[in-house]
C-alpha cells in the first residue's frame, strides 16, 4: 500500500516500509473505450530522486531531482495513455536521510 518509505519522513504518510537504496514500483490498470483522460495530473511525493514512466514513456521531464518536501502536482500529456492495458512504473533512489515515495494519477476534467 502506498506511500513507501521510513517512518518519520516529514509530510508523507508511510503505509509500507522501504529502507533500501532503491525502490521500483509498477501498477497495471485498464482504461475502457471512451474513458481516455483529457487532463491528467501526477500527484507525487519523492525523497530523494524519482523517475516515472507511463506505458514506457518517461513523464518527469527531469523535474523529479532532487527531492521535494511536499506533495506536488505535475501535468501529464493525456496522449501517454491508451485504451486497454496501461502501466505506470516508478523508480526512487535514496541518497541520505529520510526517504519516501508516493504516486497517484488524477484526471481533472474541465468541461469534458
């Protein structure tokens, strides 16, 4: 269960302990026909360095280095998603101190 990290990491709820140098996370999900997102936000907390891929496409644009001390929202190109099977993959690398990673994908629709 998300978030992953060490207890005591500020501003993140840790549900699963992660205390090694690296963590790789992968989640499959299905988008049904007619349900492709129009405006997508990546909701992310990471400490220290993160990489995010959706369907094999790197979506972080170099923004996820170094750590952030709060949850942040990043726009994702909705064309990254497809009807049918999709995969989000995340890598987080720990440099020193407390650590954590938590990722969510949100669809925000305005006049969809």
